[in-house]
């Protein structure tokens, strides 16, 4: 076994391309006169509803309406710019919605995914929109956009209220407003606070949090008061206040055993890792731990402290085995205490803990971040949560490799959605980790019953990203306990998550900083064991390899190639799949994983990510359907139908083009491959529409090429590409401990 990894030098091996592009023509589902009459009538009704709102519910006399686009027009290319411009309506958000349109899309069998736009304007403007529409002709600039609109309506106040199954009569609420951090939106927040107070609610404006075009703030109010408060025009949704997840640790019998940490330094002291949890951790691991108190924390809680010790132990040593020496930690870790004796599972502490995490992330730079805490609330497809919206921006900006536990409600009802992953595991800039019941690659394994299931929101459909050992009632996960020198049994995704982060830190410690966080994530997913593709809802891309040595080695019939680079907006590049010059015998297995960072638009969950990568597979350089064509024939390597068995509705939605993780394995005859390559295109968008300017996008592509009949495949590839591929060798070797 050898470290058969090759690192590609981006600019020397990745070739920019020129590709024509543009949206394909659409056949409108409605004729102009029909659409004109229909939308004009609906906008007249919208105004009548908005005119009934109290004056103090409409700051600056502005109100909000909803426009639903026909399912055919989900892509950003069909955004109704002209309609909005001519009617003087501005978009302030969007969300996905399932509808049965008046004219179904081709091949539709039921409800179809559509985009619903939140639009705002002064009520006097809404009063004249129907007249503006009636003045248009079929040659008017907005006529084409008019036929894209399936429905126009005023939001129903009762439709804004949501409660959790564990608290159907909340007195504490998380209210989400259409408001950003600008001075104009500050007037909206002040008006909302006055409106809420008038109706008996208590707004906690000081704890408000912003993410994109959304403002999250706590409100104390009974159910009757909240039914009045949601009449405020810019309220998007009001949730019963999500509580923090309960902290549970010990499982099974109270079995413990003696355990002594090693007296060795970390393998790489330059790596910066953080665990956000309880604390302080003041047991025998203090030589690798720096305790940090987040701003505003009070006295520590014994319950949270014990949880923090367990999570830290899992990161430093992984699952502890009796009669086996603990391994050398890969790096030191900051244990950031964000939970204290005043932290309650219910109430606005949900906001306080999140703000503490953000304050530390914005003041310190970390390579790896672990969050085994979060809200006890399943994700929703149409509304992002505060933890997701706020932390996604932090993780993308800081470029840390973040790991989030998916939660422990996997045994709840699946059909209701109560078993789905919990925030912030749905962050597209984080790695969501679930729990499995075995760590050894030679063991039969399955999802631990407690581990929450997918799917995630789209983009981010495949969640969890991976599973790591997190224990089970019959096979607990052992961590260092609060009593020095002992290991105690636990289970939960709280411990699977830092176990995954430990492996990532191990890759970084062994290979050095030349391999970035995106490449490490792609590598871990690329090598994960999928155990078939039928249960991705439970296992995501699969169970990760727990041994760093095993992850970084393979036999000579396998080669792993890591590419790291950045993409310019609308740029095409070509990435070759290295193979020997001679044709290969038998089957060749090509596994590819792409990961990238992107900014997000939390107020547009239907178009949440601002960057999408379109990846085309060209397996044979000489195969062209037409001798005049410039490029070889292409195929969809990362087809959603192949990756995760996408439904017809998901395929029509095209949301897979905006996924930040792409992964698939194909089998091809060696004779069908000649100078194969991937063409990659960076497609930008912003707030559901085409982006005029967009930042560079960092990405990583990890390839595995294997052939059982080619025993020296790695060496042949390394020799052929010796000027552009650098063999990766460990720069540090762990201390081997006795026993």
C-alpha cells in the first residue's frame, strides 16, 4: 500500500475554454390576452387585500405581495425583470412552492416545483398595477414576462405562523422579517417593534440577527397576540421559538474503564481547530486544549461541561477502545464555551448562543470548526433558519472547514419530517455529519437509529454529507469522562461530528497546508463507503474512512488526483482525467467529487446559492457526432438521476446545477476512454436573477481512477504527467505509542 495521491497544478493543467451559452427557447404555457386578463384581475384582488391592512402594519405605506411563476420558469434566465420594472415592484425574497398549474408542464404527473417571489411597493403603486398591465400590448417589453406568472396573491397572515410538535402553544417566537442591515430596513424593524408592542407582544430588538435580506428577532407573545402581529406586512414567517437540542451523554450500563491520555505533543501545532460547546475542559487533556469564553457567558454548567469534554475527547482521540493506547492528537483545539448555567433549552437563548458563535468566528481564523449543538427543529424546504442563514455566511467568508452534527431525532416520524436533519447541518458551506454504528471498514454497518435523516434543502439535497461512528445502545462510543483517568460510554451525532473533523485535521497534519479544506472534504466524500445508492436519505454519500492511514493509501492499481483552483464567473475550464497513453484493459472505475464555496442569499431559498458549476464529461477525444464540432461528444457525469435518483420534478427544477457537492462513480471499458476530461462552467446568480458581477469561486476536484487489471496504473500515470502532477507524500509521521 502506498500514498498514491497526485496534486494537480491548476494553471498548468487546467485549460480555459470558450463555450457558447444561453438559455433555450421556452414555449409559453399561456397566450398573451389570457395572461393579461388573468394577472390583471389577480393584481386588483391583491390590492383590495393590502388596502385592508392597518396603516401601522405598512411602514412607509409599503406592503408585500406574492407572485408565483409557472414551473417552467424556475431558471434564473427567466426571471421577470421587465414585468417588475414596468410595474415598479421590487423583489425582496423568494421561496419554493409546490403547485398544480393551470397548464401542467410536459410529463408532469402531479404537483410541480415553482418559485414564489415576495414583491414590495407602496400600496398606491399596487392600486394601479392592474391598469398598467391592461395598457400593454403583445409587443410590449413586459408581455413575455406576463405569461410567466401563474398566480398573484396577498400573503395570508395565518399562513405565516408555524409551531413545533413539542410546543403547539408557544409564548416565545422567532419572527423573520424582510429586512436587511441597511438604514431603510432599520425603519421596518422599528415599525415592527411598535406594531408588536401595540398588540401585546414584547419584541427583543437588541438580539436581532441579520442574514442577507432577512432579520431574525425574538418576540414574547401568546398565540392570540401573534395572530395579530403577523398582519405586519414585512413579516415573512413566525416560528414558535426553536429550543436548543437536549444534551444527552451516557448510554447503556454505567460501564467505565481506566484510560490515560498520552504524554506527547500534537502532530501539527500550526493547525487551528475550534469546538463550540460547553466547558471549560480542565481534565488531563489540557496540554492540547485552550479554553476560551465567548463574550457574555456566565458561570459554566456541569451538564454542558461534561458534553464539552466528551466532544473534545472525540476530536482529540476518536472513539476510545479499552486496552488500546490513545493515539497522538493531530493538533491542538480551542474549546469555545458558548453554553453556560443561564442557557435554557427554551426561549431567546437560541439567539444568544448563535451570536456568541458568530462573535468568535468573526474575530478568529480557524481551519476546522465543530458544532455539535444547534436548534431542536427539523429543517424546512421553504424557510432557512437563523442558525443556517447566519452561519453559512460566516463559514463561506472565513473559508474554514466546518462540521455540523445532524441531530438525534432519527427515530421520530419520518413522513411528518420530524426526523429530518436539524440546523445548521443544512449549511451548504459546512459538512453535515450523521452517526453510524461501526467504524472499522471491514465491519458491516448501518445508520445509528438516533441519527437524523435527509434529504436536506435544495441546494444541499444530499444530507448528511457522510456518516461517522457515533455509537449505539449495544456499542457505545467511549470518551474521556469528567473524572480524570476514566472513559465513559455515550452515543449521538455530537460525537460522530468531531470524529469526522479529527480525520480531516489528520489529513491536513499528514499532508500539510498544500491541501486545502475543500480538497479534504472532497477527498473524504470521494473515498466514503456508500453501501449502495438506495439509502442516501439515511447515509448521504456514505460512511467515511475513519483511519487517516487508510484514507491516504491505496494499491498500485489506483490513482487519486487532487485539483484545487478558482473559477471566474461564466468561465469554462477543462480538467483532464489522467490516464496512461496506452489503452487500458478491462473496466476502468472513475470516481469524481467536486466541492466549492459560494455566497448565499438566505431570503431566496429557492435560489439559495449564488454559484453553480455545470460539469460535462468527455470520455473520448476522437469521438464526435459531427466532424465540424470543436469539442468531443459529451455526457452528463453528475446527472442527478444517477447521483441520487432525482424525481422528474427535481430534474425539471434544475436545482442540481447549484449543489455545492457533486459526487459519482462510473464504470467504463478501457477502450472507451481516450484523453478523457471534465469541462466545468461557473454560472453566477444573485437574488434569483442573473448576476452582473460575481466573485471568484474556489473549488476542488478529487478523482480516483482504478483498474483491477492494471497493477501499475499509478506509476504509469505519475510518469506520464510528471511535469504537471506532484506526488503527495506525508510531511509528518505520527509518534507510534507503545502497546
